[in-house]
């Protein structure tokens, strides 16, 4: 399948997913990878500043929601993934590049889609059955300290504390398929072949209204 033509823009967030080469697991404990990831964020932010909204690290991939005020997603992602790969290689002795630059991305251009992308990203460890809820998973932006939030320029659109029940609510496999399908598109577009797909994007607490 040909690679999507990159769209550089600064108005809407991108949902990004990047996997290790061949989807292999990290060769070092994930808590070390987590520290390396934060170091890599700090490094990339100093070179090509972006706004980080949401991030979750899994065993062989990560999900990232970010906005690029300088329309520089390619520059930021190159710096971040390269630094991440270099530091993992240094810690593990792994010679080949761990992350490639072939990350997947989709522009999320509506408020209701955006909020459900948050829910999808934060529920990754719950779907993988490695955490009972989103907040208990240590390797996500929900665990950032106030200091880390500042240096990583972490600016979420939604408060977990205020909307805990809504974020934690599981909606089943069809919801997951709707979000996964969107990553194939340059602009987020739900799969209308899934029955009642639109129901996942209309039921919001009043506090989440645009």
C-alpha cells in the first residue's frame, strides 16, 4: 500500500501511532523505555516544539495526540523517533533501528472525534488486559508530574479528574474498529460500514460540549 502524502498543518491535532520494527517487544524493561521516552520528548521539543495532548506507551508501540503550531509534524517525529531509537539501542545493545519513520497519522478535525480519540488512546492498556483502568497504567501522560507536563508542553483538551467515568467507559469492539479505521485516512473519518457507528460520537457529558 502506498504511503499517504503527508499533510503539514497547524489547525487540528494529529493522532499518531508508531510501532517497533517487525512489532518486536522492547529488549529492556518498559519502565526504562518510559524514562527514555520522556527524555526523547524533551530532546525533540527543544528542536521542534509541538503541543502534546495525550500519550500512551505500550510494549511495542505508542499512541500520540499532538498539535503542531509550526506545521512541523515530520520534523518533530523524526527527532523524537530517532532519539528514542538511539537511546533504546544504547540501553539494550540492540543494533538495528527500533522505530522507523513510517508512523501512521490521521488529522482529527472535529471536537467529538477528538474526544473519542482520547478515550481510545487511554484505553489501550485496558484493551490489552494489562491494566484494570486507564489511570492505573503508569506509562501514559495521565501519570505526568506537573514538572513533566510543563517541559513536554502537555496541554490536554479534557480533564481525567472531571470526566473519569466517561473516559473509562468501555464501548466494545466496534468502537475500537471505528478508531482503527480512521488511521488509514488522512482526515479522521469513521467507518460507516460498522452499524450505528455514529452513536459513539454523539453521547457526551454537557461539560464536553464544544
